[in-house]
C-alpha cells in the first residue's frame, strides 16, 4: 500500500473486506482461532487503511 493511502480513514466496507480476508486465512489454516479473533477485534477498531493492511500483511496476496 502506498504511504499516502495508509493514513486514509477506513470505512465499514474496508473493515468487512479485511475480515473476509482473515476468514480465508483461518479456513486455510494460516491463522489459528485465537489469532483470528484478535485480528478481527483489531479490524473493527481500526481507524485507517494502514492499520487494516497491517492485519493481513503476513498473509499471501492471493487471499486478498
């Protein structure tokens, strides 16, 4: 993600898309349930696109 986009305020649709990506990571065994729950809580609390991007940065891009 470009640096200037990281500071843009996240909307509900951005949070929901991040959670869908996390669900795919969980279903593929890349995240355990505890980590998934932690990241989902963080996604709902995220204020910026950068915060959301950090939650999925370690997942393969084909999940995005």
